[in-house]
């Protein structure tokens, strides 16, 4: 039980950080485009 929860938490954290990296990348692109105008 606790072992499954730990692995699930680890996997979800990795997924969240992956999505956060995508969001950060998009935000950086939008900011760069906004700065260039």
C-alpha cells in the first residue's frame, strides 16, 4: 500500500515537473515575443 503510494507520488511529481517545464517554455516564448514588439 505505502509502497504503491510512494511510487505513484514519485511518478506524478515527475509528470507535474514535465508539464511545468512545458508551461515555463511557453511562457518564455510569449514573454520573448512580447518584449520584441
